[in-house]
């Protein structure tokens, strides 16, 4: 099982969640929301080979942490994974739009300079400008659009641009989300939880909730759960073999 987008450092007991995930054999890509959180969060993966850490600057924090972009540039050589990055178009963050765009352009430029990275990308209410930013930085790496809520047409555009998607419990909770997931190419999908932000059955998700996601994908694809899990595992290997 794979949780390609989780915030281990934001749980009340990060060590406990990391230990449980490792014991359950769940591979976790642990996001960070600021470059300064990277070193501490990466320690959760020490001695736990299935836990990898991504270097990020969350769009909701971009306006407060522009000074950490220099740290981002120093750390980006140390990791294959970058996230959480992206843009948030919610009304609450409308005033920070310019700093968000500046930070994302800087990050994508920095990733291009080091030969490309695997990117976990937030695009809530901002699919259009996110796709434009990625199109403008074709050497930044392979983007995995997390918790994608765009239209079917935007999803097709993302696929044409070579992007991937990570699917979590909230996307599968609505009919609209399930219909969108059903249209996505099976070989471009990964599973995620976005815990502890996202919830499942009214409690914060933990990495083990990818089981529920895998079961729902199996239902959508009309295959067995083992086959769905094997598909996601194969996708993960394929993504890692791409060299970014
Ligand atoms: Mn997240």
C-alpha cells in the first residue's frame, strides 16, 4: 500500500504514526509545509526505508515564508521528492495570490535546475494557473496532482501534459469525484490520505486509510482489491523509474 501524500509531522504523535505505517508495510511520502520543517520531518524516516520525505512550501504559507526559498534551494539537492507545493485559489487566500505564484515559479525553476523532481502538487480552486505554471516549467519534473478537484477537461489536459494524480478518501466520497477518478488513466494514479487534514468517517486519516482508497478503486475499476493494489504498486515503481 502507498500513501503518496501525508503530513506525518502534523499528527499529535508523529513518531507513533510513522512506526505504525512502517509496521503495516505502507510506503509513505511525508510532506512538509515549509523548508524549515524538512530536516525534522526527515528524521521520522531514519531507519524506516518505506518513509520518504518531500521538501515543500505549502501555498497557504507561501506569503509568510518567502524568505525560506533560499533554504529550499539548498535542500532540493538532497531529496527526490518535492511537496507540498502548488496554488490555492480559495477566497481566504486570494490576497496572497502573487506571493503564491512567485513561490511556485521559484520552486519549479529550482527543481528544473537540479534536473527535475517528483512533485506533489496542491491545486484547490487553482487548477488553471497550476497547469499553466507546470507547462511553463517543463523540466521541473513529474507532477502528481493531489486531491484533484478540477473538471474532466482539465484532467485530460493534465494527462496530456504527463501529470499524475494521487487519490484520497475525500475525492471518493462524492459521486462527482468517483466519476472523475473513473475517467483517469489507471497507470497514472497513486493513493494518498492527506492525513491529518483529510478525514475518513469523521476522524483524521492515517496512512492505513489507503486501504479504503484501494478498495474503492477496485470497485471503480471492477477488479479485485489485490489487483488494484498491484496496479498502484506498479505505478509507483514506474514513476520512480522515470528518473526525476
Ligand atoms: Mn496536504
